[in-house]
């Protein structure tokens, strides 16, 4: 037997329960991973609340973790029992001692990356990889706006943008978070609780505005984000922390300067094993170079996942959070 977190109905963190289960043996093309650490992400809350529907209930939760290969299914050749590995995609169920998933979604972990760092950064790091290197391939010299710049994704984005020579303006909700974003390489910050974001962007850019806005907040910041863009610039809406963006008249993109908009996801970019491994190599190289450092700021026992999600949802956290089975 092993333990996992599951939920039988959608709702608040109270629906999460720790249960004993018989771990699934890996089928052909799968591996089973004994988790050493598990990543906590906002998308997990979307599934728990029902914003994103789980395939069936009761359901496991979480897609990101790191550990040791415990069993290997038929036909798997690039992994073996005992390998140190990490993953960021796959079926829900990472909030567990053991997790079975497609081997194509699992990558060998270099020795210089420990399990907590991997679990805290795989999904976030690969998200930043596709945002900054694929959705809009930043070359250096651009000015971008990145919401939630002190969070797990934002902290990595600040560092990667600085390494690329990009001016990242980060939105934050407190002076503490502003200081953290600046320490991570943000060019400037805007405290949206005290400042008008659009006016401050206009001031910082001498009226030129931004080449790209990266928005994980969603409904509450949609129009404000559009107003921060220069003509023909790109709006990247990649999250729904405040709720999904809906009811949009596409004509607004014309009115605000022939803007472009995209709604990407990690699954849409890491859609093959080859592309997934390329993205991992790029991110791992940034970690090895020291240009990106991961702040594992919060650690919770697996049984306290409700407390961890509540802290994340209330935006009380900075850096990354891991669950420890």
C-alpha cells in the first residue's frame, strides 16, 4: 500500500483527503516513480475547484514531482529502475508516495539538481522556457510586463529575462514581493495595490509601452494588460488565477492597436518526447550555469496539502512550494 491525496468532489481545500491505495503497476510504455518531493502549482487548484474538470472522480491531484524510478513497464528503454528522474506533465496523481505515468513524460535528472529543486521548478521552469523562448522568442532589448513576478513562475521569469538582456517589469502586491522580484533580476516593479499599472508602465517606458505582456491572473487583469501593450504587440494569457477570461469581443484587439493574443499551455508545447527533452535541456542548462536559482521557500508534509494550497491561493507565498511524501 501507499498513500496519496485525492478528492471525490470539487470545492475548497477541505475536499482533499489522504488515503491508502494499492499503487498501479506500470503498463507498457509507463514507469512508476517513488516521489521524493512533489511540486505545488496553481493549476492543481483549478482541478480541485472544478475550473478544469478532472477525468473522473475520485481523482488524484498534481502533475509535477521528482524521485526514483521504482518500476518500469514493457518497452521503456530510456529509463531503468533506480534512475533519478523528474516530471511536470501526465495524469493527475503526483500528490502521492508512488506515481505511475507515461515514460515519455519523465526525464532523467542531472546529478547537480536535487529532488526538491526539481519538484519545485520543473513545471514552472518549462513554463518560462516556452513563454520566453517559444511563444515569443525574446532576443534581448525588449520590454515586457510579467504579472505575479514574485511567485514561482515569476521568480524564474525574472532571472531568465535578465540573462537574456530583457527589461522585465513585474507586478507585485507588496514591497516585500517587489524586493524579491528586483533581487531576481526584474528591471522594475509595480505594486498594483498602490499604483495604476498602465500609468506606471507608460512612465517607465516613456510612453512606448511593452512588446509582450505575460498574464497568469486572467479575468481581473485582461483589459489592463492589453492597455500596457504597444501597437501590434503580443498578449500572452497563460493562467486564470482570478478566473477565466470570457465574453471578449475580438474587435478590442483592433481598437487597442492591432494586437496579437495567444492562450498557450505547457501541454501544447511539450507535446512530443523530443520537444519535452529539448525544453528540459534548455532549462537544466540555465540551472547549471547559475543564471537561474530556485527558491524552495515553502515545504509541507503531504498530509498538509490543504494548508499549502490555501497559502498559495491567498497569494501569501513567494518562491516555490514542495510537498514531502
